[in-house]
C-alpha cells in the first residue's frame, strides 16, 4: 500500500513550506492587513456611534430642561397676567365706586341748594303776600317797617325746614 519514500517526503515538505511561505508573504499578510483595517473601521464606527448617542442623550436632557423652564416661565407669565388683570379690575371698580359716590354727593348738594333756594323763594313770596294782605286788612296806622316786622315774626314761627323735607 503506502510505502514511505524519503525523497518524495522531503520534496513534499519543501513544496509545502515554500507554498506556506508564498501564501504567508503574498496572501495572508494582505488579508490580515485588510481584516485589521476592517476591524479598526468597525471600532471607529462603534466609537463614533457611542459618541453620537451620548451627544444625543445630552441634547435631549438639555431640551427637556429648557422645555421645563419655558413651561415654568409661561406659567409665571400667566400668573402675573392674572394678578395684573385682577389689580386693574379692582382699581377700575374702586374708581367707579368713588365716582358714583362723588356724583351722588354732588347731586345731594345740588338738591340741598335747590331746596334751600326754593324754601327761601317761598319765604319771600309768603312774606310779600302776607304784607300785601296785611296792608289791605290792616289800617293805615302801621308803617311799612311795622308790617314787615310783623310778617317776619310770623314767618319765624313757621318751620320751613320741615316743609322742604316733607316734599323731598
């Protein structure tokens, strides 16, 4: 069957060694270099992806923080606006009440002035009518000053302030 032949074995070993050397020199070296470059490229891509992911996480955290601040500022602005509106409302209400009170006071004063003027006019008219009536009824022995004095005494006895209030 098989017999060992030393010459063939030596040439087989030499050929095998030479084939391994040629493959190592021209095939395995470049292949190993390509594999190493590919491995390095993959590692660089992984590193870049991790850096990008970290940056994205940082930006997301900043975005969430900024969004929370914006929401808080918006709530504060709304609160300030509500407070300002309530303050303005209170001021307007207070001013309107004061204006109503001033208007009522002026109207009351005007009513009092007009009532006083009417009572005074009524007194004058009554005095004139009384004087005229007294002149016709009385004798000519009283002077005009005496008539006037008598009328004024009669008018003093009449309470004209209550007359003005009964009408008002």
